[in-house]
C-alpha cells in the first residue's frame, strides 16, 4: 500500500458526507484491554450489528462473509459506537493518520465523524477491519454516486467508494494495505451486483498510497480538486478485475 505502504497505511481519509474521501492505513498495537473489550461480546467472525433498515443502499455490509487473504482471514464488522469509539479515536490521533484524516482530538471528535454515518440513510457504513481475529483497520464503504464526490467525476449509478486507515504499526510496509484493498474491493464487487466500479481518492501527495491502489488492481483515472485536497481518482472496474 512492494511500494512502501507506511504512508498508505497511515490513512488519507475523510468522511464521505464531507465531500472528500481518503483511504489509507496506519498501524498501532492494540492493548489487551481494547482487545478484550472488542471480544467480550462479539466474536470477530460474526457481524457485530444487525443490518439497519437502510443498509440496502450498500447491500448490507454487515452480512458480507469473511474472506481468506494472504495476510489472514479478514472481515468487515460494522462499527458500534459504544464498543469501538476508543480504539478508532486512538488511531485517528496517530500523527501519520491525523495528517490526512484531520480528526485528531478527544473521542468527541471521532464520535462527531461517526454519528452522521451511523444515524444516516445507509449511504455510508463505517466498519472495523478484523484480521485473524484482531481489529486492525477502519473502513468507510460508501455510495460514491450519492456523495459530493460525484460532482467531481462522471459518476455512474452504484459506484462504491472506500476510505481506509490501518491501525497497527506492525502491518505497515509489508503489503498488508495492498492485500486488504484488493480484498475489500473484491467484497464490494462480489456483494453488490449492480456496482460496476469501486473508486477511491487518495491525496496526490501520498504517493505510497496511490502506488498501493495501483498494486491492488485500481487504475489512475484523473486528478480531482476536492474541498480539502487534490486527489488521485482511483478506479477498479468489475470488467477488468481478473486482469489486474
């Protein structure tokens, strides 16, 4: 995210409802306390929450099954604020993440970012990425065609966007970001039959992130000027997924 995923894994994202988006990675070792908090009531192998009444806009990510990757078994688990806020806020305060996500601060800052998605109409679903039983990344799966991003490129119905940060230092620079980007874009295409493209918009300054998307089967489509950054529009096409 071989390119050096260190910066890609540090994250380059913002909430889709803010009209920008960024998807990358970081890495932080989770404390035993946080792992216990995550594990005491929800096995990592099962969805943490029931699908919401409006989650059909994204074909119910809570129901997407785990997948086996070269890095381990991976699953997207929809965020639950009472359980996950502390760890997500911790990741957001890593300097490498904060540079791009701009959500450093106390837990209220992260909560303000998450609540509009959790309480919204289902066009954006925040998730933890659980790898080999350990929550280690944060994802936002969103309807790019229903997002302000659509004003900046020729969007098609059901285009699906992804934002990513990886919250564990030991997963950086080892290709984990690239592996998970491919896995999650495959999950989108496998579970959203009407979606022909997965899109992302990393900051152009984050060249390791752009390289990671290229390594994961995305193509560079255009430079786009968003409200808070100049971004590289990256696209993974269903029609070409087997060729990349």
